[in-house]
């Protein structure tokens, strides 16, 4: 059964009805989503095996973004986030992109780097050549550490040697370039780096210190693009204003930081939901935004095509996997991956990048039109009203008043509640 991500009215359903509807749309058994109940999710015993000194688990809301078509296939996308409006914004942007066929995404090979730092080398330039001459020996030694990776078609693809000038002297830094297949890759490349460290030190005639992966995954890139229909966005003026807003993010690092944060709102929500390393992806993204042109700049680009429509493009390092780590250990992460229906790390990365572009478009469009607060505060008002003590029956009226009064604050919510209850 094909996945259908074009689901309307989902927000108006109860949680149980919504889950059943999502299961039908994603063509998965409803029982497979039962682990999304807090009492059936990650147990304390499982948590104790995952981290040190475990004393509990932290719940994060997990929702589903709808309307996504990526490379001609529909996806219902699990997103774990505590921030209101993120999932609704991504779904709305995906609906607009759907008018012109959705998102097109691509990815490079899943290549990760391990770095080995060598100190106290008397002849760093010549040492670099000695290490390069030993390329085949070092590759064979590294590959011997992970026969299973080789069976799946991965393994070391190349060796680079960099000379890095620092206050402590010139460091010889060897890079192992490893195809990690469907893994994030940290464990694989770290094991390889440690295994060859002694031999690298011997060849360079120095002392090996650091031997660890780099999260600057500049060889493992995912790209997504989409055409957003001008009329669906609000007309030609909106397209022009979005282009101007995005141009500021490219030119001004103060704007770029918030612009890129909007991208990561969507990216990290999917990375977290699928049990992947949010810190690694975040570090890779922001390092990619630095130094490509003139310092820190936007990760995305928007322009107007010859038909007057808005075209968006996003490129991100994407070190995510489907094997190992929390993706296999955490029951909710396993359910999220099953719901998403991806079968390779490359496909997962492409979907995540499409979500980042959708999230970005939604934020920039809001900024260029009504302002970011209207949509965001409409959802935030619910949290404020609940915190103030509103019952389910009181909630719609309190939220409406907070928005109308343009005062989405706890003290005002308490005042509104008192008025509704005849207490003031």
C-alpha cells in the first residue's frame, strides 16, 4: 500500500484517532505505534543501559508532519520537538511545494573522516609524504578492524595528510576517509583511527595524540530543492520579499544565525525522533555555514525563477544512520523509523534535508508577511493557558482572548480565567 501524506483535518482529531489515521496513511500496523504511549516507550531499565547514572527519562512531544513528497514519494514524517508551530509550519510549506511536485533531493556517498594528530615531528613536510606513500598499508590496517562494514560495501576510501600550523607547532594530521554505509559512522571511524595510530606515529616519527572522527562532514552532503508556487505563497510581492529576506541572511551573520536556526528546527526534530545524534548534525551544519564565502552565512538560498515562482535550495552535511546507537535501542526511535518508511541512511538524510528547507521557507514567509509571532503565538497561547490552569472546556476561549489582546502571558491568562469564572 502506498503512503499518502496528504492528510487534512488531522489536528482536529483526538490523539488516538490521529494515531490511527497516521498509521493508515503510512501503511503501518497501528500496534507498531503503541510504544508512543509514555508508559510503553523507553523504560528505566533501557535508559540505564544507554547512559550513566540514569535516574529517569525525559518526554518530548512527538508529532507527524504531513503533505511531504520527496523524490516522487510521499512521507509522513515524525518530528520530536517542544517548540510550538514547527510541525504545522513544515506541513504547510510541504503542502505549497506539493503543488509543483514536492521536493527533489540527492546525496553524496556516506563518507566520514577520522583525524589522527601527530606531535613532535621534526620534518612535517617530509613526514606528510611518507604517510601518503604508506597509503595502501594504512588502508588495509584500518579496513581489517571492521570486516562487516566491508561486507556491506563500505570501508576506507582514501587517506589525506594535512599540515596544521598552531601555537604549539606544526601538527601532522592524517585523515581517513571512510564509507560508513548506513551507519552514522562515529564508532567505525574511531575504531579505525585508534587501530592505526601506532603505525602512523612510527611512519611520521612523532607522537600520536588525538584520534577521532570529525563532525565537519563535508563529504557527506544532502541537498534538497523545491519550487513554491507564487500564488500559493501569497503573490509576486511575497516572492520578492522572501528573496530579500533570504538575501539578508546570506550577507549578515546576525540574521544568518536565526535563519539557520529555523532550518535546524525541522532538521533536529527528525534527527531526534529517529534516534540520531543531534549534536553531530548541528555541529556539521553550522561548520558548513562558516567559511564557504565570507564567514558565517545562510545554509539555504532562495531566488525567483523565470515563471515568477520561488525556488529554494538547501545543502547540509548529514551524518545520520539507521544502524547502531539509539536508532536501534530506543523503542520510540524504531517506531519513528518504521513510520517514516526509509530503508537507507541516504534516504533518511534526503528526507531530513527536505524538512529543513520546508521549515526555512515557512519561517521566512511568515517574516515577510504577517510576522513570526502570529502563528507561533497562536500555538504558544495554548501552553500558556494550560499553565495558567485552563480546563479543556475553557481552553478555546482563553486562547482566543490571549491572541485578541495580543498578550500571550501567564499573568494575563490568569486574569482572563478569573473573568471567565466570575472571580474578578
